[in-house]
C-alpha cells in the first residue's frame, strides 16, 4: 500500500516544474518564469487556481528581513486529487544596484526572488543542494533575463532522482533531529504523541528554513513517515470523514516469515530490530495524514482560512506570521521554536499526552547519550545488543525513536489479539490514557486493519522496570525544564520571584525593626543612673 505512489512514478518524471518567483512592490509575490509552462499558452504565465497562493509560500512574509531562506512546503496535485506535491524554494535578496539590465518594476533598494522546484517525491535534501547552487549563480549574475539554467536544472534533476532514493540515508540530509531533542527534550515525545492523536498543531518561527526543516525532522522520527507517509498530506475531503468501525483481531495470524524476537529483561534499546522486521508488513508508516488531517511544513497568511475549514479535522502546520498564533481557537497545541516553548491549550490533551515513567526514562536516556557524545557519534552501551555499532548521533536518535514506536505498535497489537480477559496491560507503560485515545483515531483503525506486526513475545516498553529514586530525579528535572520554557511555568516563576522578594523584604523589615528596638532599649538603658542599672541587674 505504501509503495503504490512510488510505483505510479515509474513512467512519470519526478520533477514537475521549475519556477522563478519574484516580489513585486505592487502585486506582491508573482511567478515570473515556469518550465515547463504552467498552462498551454506559453506566452502567458497563468498560475492554476488550486495554486493561486503558491507564490506567497515561495517568498514568505517578512522575507525582506533576510538575505536568504530555504522553504519546504506542500501543494495539492493537479493531476491526482488528494495527493501531495513537495516543493523546495531557495530565496535570495540582492541590492538593486547589482542588477544588470534593471526593469521599471525595480523601484526599491533590493530585489527578492526565489527558485522553486515542485517534486512528486519528498526528496527535500537531494533537491535543495542543486537548487541552491542554481539560485546562487542566478542571483549573483544579476541578469534575470538569462533563464537557460532552469531547463537544465529540470532535466538534470529528473535524470538524477528516482523512487529508490526514498530508502537512502541522504533522504534525511539537513534534518537535524539532535537539535530537536536538545531543544524540546522530553516534550519531543509529547509532540509526537499529539501527532499520532491527529491534533491541531501549529509551529511558529522565522526565518522559515528552521521552521519547515524542524517539522520534517520531527516527522522523520515516526517510522517511514518521511518516506511514505506524506503522499496524502494535502487531502481535504469535500464532506466530513467517518470513523471506521472497529475490527476484531482475535483470529489474526502473524506473517509466516516474521522472526520471533527473544524477550529481554531491563532497559533494552535494540536497534537491530530494524533489520529483523518488515516495516511495511508491520503497517508503517502510521497513516496519520489524509482525509482532513493535513501537513504543511509552511503556510503563508493567505492560507489561514484553511485551518478553520470544517473538513480539516487536524493538522501539523508551520507559520511565520504572528496572526496564526493569535488565532488560538484554531489550534490544540502551539509550538514556538524560539526557546522550545510548547503550549498545550487543551487540559485533557495535556493529561492524555503526559509521559509515563518508562517514557521519561527513554527520553532521559536519549538526552544523556547525545549530551555525552563528544564527536557527534554514539557508541553502543549496555542497553544495546552485542551487534550494535557506533553511528552518527542523528541517525542513532532517529532509529531509537523508530524502535520505541515499533515496541508501542507490537505491545498494543498483541493486547488486541489476545483474548485473555486478565492479560497484563503492558501498554500502560506507554501511558494508558494515550493508548486509549490513540485507539479511537482514524490512523490507528487503518493501521489495525492492515498491520502484520512482528511476533515479539511479552511485548512491552523498551524501558520497562520498577520505579526507583532515579525516576524521581528525572521527573523533577522535567518539571524544572517545564518551569523554564512554558508560559504557565514562567508565570509561576515570576510569581515566586515576586513572592520571594516580598517575603525577603518583610524579613529584612522585621530584622530592622528588632535591631532598632534593641538599639533603642540599649540607648535608654545607658541613660539610667548607675544605681538603677545595678538594681535592674540584681533583680534578674
């Protein structure tokens, strides 16, 4: 199922268009050049109605504040309704005095243009490298009438790119998951759980490159999501979706070629499990996006009404315009990359996605391993099997999350298959409230129908174990981090600071009063006649 979009590409080109988008002081962002042409009439650049706001994605709001930016965004396919296209825009700004053969349209001190490539495959990193070089040469040349490089770029990319690249390590080029881990720490897993629950999640940041790349990096932590899970990311149905009826699986059998994995005792993060199971048969990626749950690494202001559509039930969206953040009623979660702030607006969602003790151990382990690595690589430790090898930290963190979600899927799946009424609920170690809510989502129901999960005896959380004092330390560290980065935590800190100052001031005033009183008494005593002093002394 997940390979179907890829197979359809065998007789089609990967790259659909190469565009030049310029900023006009009266018209705003406009398409100035397209190869191949966007319409049959090559003499007129006519943007399709479905893409009418696309130029505002290629040159974002506030782009004039930056000399360059790289934007990843999605567009709906014109040829395949419901399918997504993947776009990479390289924006540059140069001084107007550096332009050769300037036109009358250039009336300001700087010129802003973007080279945009529209692809059928999410090969963002591969494409970005080539587009950046062409954009750099085009802008430094200063002669915007010279467009011969763009047909060459179109042909070269179609010769180089293929569906097989979706399985190459280069797919994740430029997507730094370590930065996300160190920025969000334990809340990174909270956000991933919110994504699985198909909530409305808004990311806010500027410039856009860090924003859109961070969203894609986060999605890459879900097994096969970046490779196969975004093809329906722009699918908005014309009518409201219906929840699938539950399906019983007590008679379901595992695939015959599944390998039985031995149960382990204590924390065990075996990355080799990724080589032992068939991720496609196991139902990965989780079919999170589609039928009204959309993903847009970047949206500009003209798209803000999209989020309020009655047919959009959930989203993962990035925005640089502050007006998106101000419309809080549209979102369940607002994430600000600046400072790693995560604001979960729904109290029930906050409870549902709170981490279990085992979850906290897992996240603490990842942060410690990454923090301790000095050369950007992770060496195997006692939680790994003997076959583990030293590997890049980004790759290691991504695989660790994949293993976590494989264990989650295996645990929930085996509990679903089991007919024992008193069977131990191992899924509680992933947070029972979260698992119960996840079972009600569309993506779980679709996954539940198609998955043939690997047969893991005694499937459980990879960091299962008895509670210890170390868990208390981890929890306190998380609370401390929340106090520093969340809005509520900052308000509490401010209140405590004010209260502390008030209490401190009161204590100082009390000390001053007692000191003055004692000084006064001493002074009065010194003024008494000597016989009175002696009498006073003898009376005590």
